[in-house]
C-alpha cells in the first residue's frame, strides 16, 4: 500500500462514519445602518437634521466676561445682576448663554421653536440661571416669552429710551419683508411698574413698524398700558456715516407706565 492509497482509504473511512458532516458555513451579520448627521441648508448656516426626523436644529451662544472698575463701584454692579462690596473698587462677572432653534416645514410655512438659557455668575456662590426666551413662531404669529420691540435701542448699552422690563409673556403677529415690518402684540405686564394701586395682573398692547432703505433704517414703537391707562411712543432712525452709524431717537409718554417711565419726553 502506498501513501496515496492510504490517504484515499482514510478519507473514505471518514465519510462512512455516521453523523460526519462538513462544518457549517460562517455567515457574517449585516452591520447596523448608521445614520450620520446631515446638514440642513434650508434655513441658513449652522442647522442640521435631528437624526430620525425632518426637524432642523441650530445651537449657538456666547460667553461674556466683564470687569467693572470704579471707586466703591457698588452702584454699577447691579446692572448685570451682580453686586460689589462697599470696600471694593472692582468686580468681575461672567455670563454664558446658549440658544436652541428648531425648524420644521408645515403647510403654513416653517414652524420655529426657540429656547434661550442664560447663566450669570458674580462668583462661585452667587450664580443665577434663567430662561431668557422661549417661544414658537408660525406664519407671522409668535407666542411665548420674548422681548418686545421696546427692547431695541441705539448702538451701545448706555441709552435709556426703553421699558424698565421688556421681556413678557406675549402673543404677537408681525408681517415682514426684507425691507419692512409691522406688527401688534398683547403683553402680560406682571413684572412692570404699577402706579395706580392695582395688582400686577394686567396687560398692554404694543405696535411696531420699521424698515430700511439703503444706508437708512427707521423704527416706530408705541404701547398702551391698560393698568396705568397711559401710553408711550418712540421713533428711532439710523444712517451709516463714514466708518460708523449716526442714530437719533425721540420718546414721549403721557405719564409713567410699563412701556416708558423715565420722563415725559426725551
């Protein structure tokens, strides 16, 4: 018997063993489909699709660090929610703000939801978190917590031509194009000043219109405080001049009210 016949006989014997069979084939499992984050360019830069939905989301925000320096500067610390000890000539504060904007298409146009959270810290033991805005927008209607037209002002943060409180729970309708807007809102005025002794549970009505033409822009805002039964109106205009912007504003109030309480006119 040679080696070749020995190998053939061994193979035949193995095939004759009861139950002997070839090994099962190895089948690789199908990989789970991976859904990558897709860019959503329908509403501008920065949006992406929430995986598994057709809703587009944008997340943005900022960090602000501020130092106030003045002799015993306790009066300037209150502006940003902080306080300065009477024996201190400087105070540092930090703010972090994050905004979530979600958009999705409907038969009435884009449905927009916005949430803005703001965090202020005067020091490690004096921190404040607040809901800065939260509202929904669709077809020109807006409802929720948001800033009124009276929050607008001239460039910088030194002018005092607006309301003492400009963040309200409101319902608003605004028509707008690229160069013009006009709208009306009903504002809950619970946080605003009251002068006639009534409880803080009333409302106001505000209107706003504005636009731009080339280097010129304008805005007219008016409001009527139903609790104090007084009103105010303000007009602002700006024009680009050289490297900067020239702005002019005038405001008039019948008497102190929730929309303007600094003076009769300015």
